[in-house]
């Protein structure tokens, strides 16, 4: 089950990974909170049931989340994947899917939680930026990190250029993390994610996943 709000390029990366046999999974449905979200069209094109549940039709966040949960649970998914889902979720929702709710965030958490991560990274002068897949907990962008990928930051980057570089890594690590989860390879101990029972020594920057190459010239 994948939840989206907009473009859906991460959704597309997951669809492509499934279709290519790199991710042994079935995407049971896609739900978007914006009826016109291009991601919903991507799902339909791929033959995946796609539903729009417009949050503006609900008086409270809790009521929207209840409707969302009903639609999700109809499909009995093993994992709920937030892929550019731009809504803060209520505590009841997070508790309902505890341990099987994943999110991708465009920064190397715990750096730059929240919005506008690329502009903030540039402003702060960091030379390395990236993306994180994490379990969702009550702390926004604060749950245990499953995998991260780093990209270099160049002096002449704009937020848009940097976002594009990070996005390429997002598309690589999200299917990877979902595959690990579905294979039962992940566990959480003392707030740290273990893969096959082991803490990844390089957690923070996964060096077995090479970062994208800086452009030559
Ligand atoms: C991604 O950068 C993701 O990390 C963030 O929102 C963006 C969604 O992009 N949470 P897309 O809809 O998957 O193309």
C-alpha cells in the first residue's frame, strides 16, 4: 500500500522495481489525498487500484485519518509506504500501523527534518546531503532510520538541482528498504534498526551503496 500526494516519482520507482523483479512485492493499492495527483494516474497506468480521499472533505485530521485507515485496511497490506504523502498523520493512525509504516525523507536525518530540506541544506553550507528511509513514529521525521544515501553538494547547486540529485538516490533506496522489510530482515532495538540482526556499522551513510557520481567537467 502506497500513499502519495503529488508527482509520485518514488511510487514509480517502486512500481518499476516490482515489475523488474527487483522487489518481490505486490502493490495492492495507491491512495492520494489530492484527487488530481499525477501519482494516482501512474498507479492506474500500472493497473494498480488508485483511490483519492480528499482531506478537504473532512472536518478534522482524525476523521480524514479514520477514512484513510478504512480504505487501507480493506486491502490488508503488510506495509504502508508513505511516498511524498504531505500530511501530518494523527497519533491514532501511527499507532494503528506501528512497525509497518515507512516514510522517505529528503535529507540525511536527523539533519533537516521538516520541509524545504534542499534549500536549508544549501543555506547551512553542508557538503553532503541525501535521503533517509525510516519507520514512522510520533516524532515527525524522527523514527528509526532504515537506510540512507548520500550525495555531494556542489557550490553552484540550486535547491532544484540538489533535489534532483537526491531524488535519484530516493528511487534507489526506497525499493531496497521495502524489500528488506517484506523479507523480514529488519528489526528495531533501542531505537536502532538492525538488518539481519546486526547494526550496520556504517549506519548514517551506507557505504555499500555508492553515492551518485559527481558530474564530470
Ligand atoms: C520526495 O522528495 C520525498 O522524499 C518527499 O517528497 C518528495 C516526493 O516526490 N517526502 P515524489 O512524489 O515521490 O515524486
